[in-house]
């Protein structure tokens, strides 16, 4: 599980400037507003990388590399301005701890069939296998 703490690129008396994602292949940006205890995602992608940045609140993140047979499930809490990077084949699920707001960046479009063709839902990661 890769988590980055985002820090301001510039600060002065007027405030701050934050470079959220310094890459050039983002094809979708989304906003997730979640109520307490709600669970989102529970899937992986074969082609896209997804970046999830917590803007407000906290989320509990569950990840697992489904491409590696014996990989372990990892669970961590992310707070404000922490970003989870989910590469291809990394299962990810988000549970909101209180209300939360997250912004997502993806390297694939989420319109039409693009998103659904590369989204593989997993109901129970404890028993899931690619085999």
C-alpha cells in the first residue's frame, strides 16, 4: 500500500498552493462525499491507476495486490491530505470514519463503458482469488 502525505508547494501570508498530483495522464477527477460507516469501491482495475486524496475527515483503506497469490490484506487509516495510490491489480475499499470528502484521480476515463470494462468488483477480499 503506497500512501503519500501531500504538503504545500508554496506558503506565504495569503495562504498556500498545493500540487495535488504532478502527473500528466489523468483522465478523470471525481469527488467522493461519504457518510459515517459507508463503504465504497471494493474493486480493482487491470489497467488504470487510481489516486485517492482525503480532503476532509478520515477513511479506513483496505488493499490487497490480487495479482500476487500470497499477498496480504493491508488496512490503514488515512487522514486529511493523505493520498492512496492504487496501481493496477490492487484491490481497494474505503470505509468512511465519520463524514469524509475525497477527491479521486484516475488514468482512465469513467464515462461510458471505459470505467466498467476495467472495474472488477470483489464482495469478499478474504476469499477472493484470481484463479
